[in-house]
C-alpha cells in the first residue's frame, strides 16, 4: 500500500482517526494565512497524542530556517515541507529532512527541481495566490515521473474518487491529501 500523509491537521480527534486508519504521516500547517493554520503549541498538544504511531510534518511557506527550526524543536517534527517560493539555498540550515513543494501548471519545468538537495518533492496544483489546499487537481499528464531524481509525493485535489487515477498517472512514492478529505477547512470528514 502506498503511504498516505493527511495534511491540515488542526484537531486531536482527526489526528487519532488518521493514525487509526493507517496514515503514514500527519501535516501541520504553520502558514498563518491558511484556513488550516495551527499554532505550534496546539500542534505540540495534538502531536503528543499520536507521536509514536506516525511521522509528523510541519508545512511552512517562505519562512526563514531559524523560525522553521524553532517550531521543529517545539513540536518535535520529523520532517518539514516547504510549500512556498523557497530557493534551493533556503533549505540549508534546516535541521530535519525537507519535502519541497512544486506547484504544477502549464509551464512547469522539472529541471527547476535539480538544484534542490532535499528528501522528496511534493507536486501540488498551481493556483495564483495560493500555496495549496485548493481542492483542485493539476493535469497529471504535465509530469514525467522519470524526470525527478528524488521520491515524489502526489498532492493537489486528491479525493477518494480520483486518488487511484493520480497514482496510476504519476506513480508517486506517497500521496498527500488535505481538502479532499475534509468536512470543512481544518475538520476532517469522518466518513
């Protein structure tokens, strides 16, 4: 079975449900403009209830390494996901493995990934003014899986209805779901 990351966790009950359903990782969004933002102290409280059962990922947008590392330490995160416009040099100094998000649109060029020395790439939908959680899938045919030197994580508008099509098209090492499994922003659908 392909590993699943459930992103946008804001409640302990959603974290426990995700772990009970087999989530390999949980994502906490530390971008204040996101409707799924969670304060580091709240994330720490939630994380403490599931820490021994899953990996914990902090999602950041254009944050400095010092701020990222402070939250990594406070919450005891296993990985970070950089979902903004971070250049390769911004990955230096982060103390845990990095997942770098690339937003895929018509002009996406996988060559842009080559200068990043990170753990994995996450592919999400490009939508101007947004850094994820749009609920929209990108055109999977725009991605040549073989062009990437690191593991791929597929994201962007994944739902129970389309996730298998995305896996077949991209052949990722993992998938990341967020808005596609929500009842409302930050509240996961228990169905």
